[in-house]
C-alpha cells in the first residue's frame, strides 16, 4: 500500500468515526443502531491497515492523519459514554418512579415484564 493510499484509508476511517459522533449529538434508538454499525465497520478497517501504519512511523502525513483519527475516536468515546450514563440514570429514575427506593436509599431495580407477541 502506498503512502497516499494509507493516508486515504485513515481519512476515510476518521470520516466514518466523525459521522458516528455526529449521530450521537441527537441520539435516538435508530441513531445509536446506525452508529454501532458504522463504528464496527471503522474498527474492521482500522484492523486491516493498522499494521501498515505501524510500519510507516516516519510518514508525517500518515502520522498526522492518525492523530486526527485518535481525536475523533476520543470525542466519539465521550459521546458514547454520555449516552450510556444518560440511559443508566434514566433506568434509575424509572426504577424509583415505579418501585420506590430500597432500604439502602437506592432506586428500586427496574423490573422488565415478559411479553409475547404473536401475529397470525
């Protein structure tokens, strides 16, 4: 793989990570699902060309793009952590609203009922 091709791969992966991060700015179940698919694909791409990047430690362009990718991954990681914390906190609120509090003052665990859906 040429240096130019490697830089293009890194840029493409960064753009995917940036797009996934953009989806997390307005999270919805659909956005989170799409984000997951995009990040899985970006991870596979990274795994494919990462050994080549390691061999090109002296390539300034590839290194600069790798640092841009790293910042994008860090930003997206923070957004994912925020979404996870929001979800966890919401489950605590729902547990407190539906089950009150435990003897230790913690919100009651949220109990999910079992459902069966049959269509004919």
